[in-house]
C-alpha cells in the first residue's frame, strides 16, 4: 500500500470513528423509532470501520 493509500484509509477511519462517537452520544436522546434507525446507522459505521481496519492491516 502506498503512503497516500494508507493516509486515505486513516482519514476515512478517523471520520467513521468520529461519526460513530457522535451517533452514540446522540442515541440516548432519541425517540424509540429514532433509536432503531440510529442503531442501524451505527452498525453500518462499525462494519465499515472493521473493513477499513482489515485493509489497513493487510496493506492493500
């Protein structure tokens, strides 16, 4: 993986982690319907974080 590729992955990873953190902070103030939607978004972000970490770890 090139330095620019790793830098892009790290940038994406920081962004996804920040989004997940923000969603977790907002979660407690959501209505039940909003919590369901927020949880789905949080799961998607966590999945994308896992993929980014695997790419970063494999160097591809």
